[in-house]
């Protein structure tokens, strides 16, 4: 079900094997520069969020760089198969847990696009058509990846919102959590849940 949905998205952006090969090549070019790229992305993100003072904390920087590296490597290593879908959904959930918003991911996407364009330009400066094709592939990959991360992010956010609403409901009504869960289970049964199985 999920892969059928994702395959439709891949088809809508025109993802094919040529794109996969271009993305793998971009990933190989990044290998020698990844530390510098991650440090630059970290500084730019901290500046945007106004968290520059935290960049003096080695543990914070290590954690931030680890997440940025996981995001960028995951993007460029993307096979866009079933396993990849699960990993990127999980990564979207992880972002929520470390207080990076989806808006931060959109910003990172744009910052990374600029860094990767410079990297591709140094390799393909005399082949403008190849450079253009590589950047089109990167745009497709970013769109696919963003869709997956957003879905994982939404799952966590929605679950958190449901918990908050439930806590508020319980506080207002005076119901115990056990009573609420028993009522919810009884309602499911009355709607033809497990009874009809």
C-alpha cells in the first residue's frame, strides 16, 4: 500500500534509473567534502534559528552534525525502495524528537542545494547540460525525500496532538485513562470491529 503510493509519487516526478546513477555520482563527489558541507549547514541553520550560542557546546554540535549527516547521506544514498521509505519516515519522526521543525528541513534543503550545486559545478563546469541534468535529478530526489520525511514528521506531531487533546479531555471530564480506553474499545466493538471478525 505504502509503496504503491510512493511509486505514484516517483512516477509523477519522472524518477528513473538515470536519476539514480546521477544521484550516486553526486554522492561520490560529496565524500571528500562532506565534513565541510555539514559544518557549513550547521552554522547556517544555527544562524537562522538564533541558536549560535549553542554552537559552543561540543555535544550539541556533535548531535546536530550527526543529524545533518544522516539527512544528507540518506538523501544521496536514496534507493527509493521499501526500506528507504521506512528509514526516511523514521527519520522524519526523529527530527521532531530533537526539536527540528519541518520548516528547518525545508531550509536545509535549500542550503544543501546551493552547496551541492557548487560541488557539481566544479566537476561539470565544462558540461553545462550534464550539470543541468544533475541538478534536475537532485530536485527530484529532494522532492521525494521531503514527502517521506514530512509523512514521518506528521505522524509524530499528530500523535502528540492526540495525546494533548486526550489529557485535556480527561482533565475536564474527570474520566480516568482506563475508563476512557474501555469506552473507546467498547465503541470500536459496537461499530463492528473485532465482533465482526
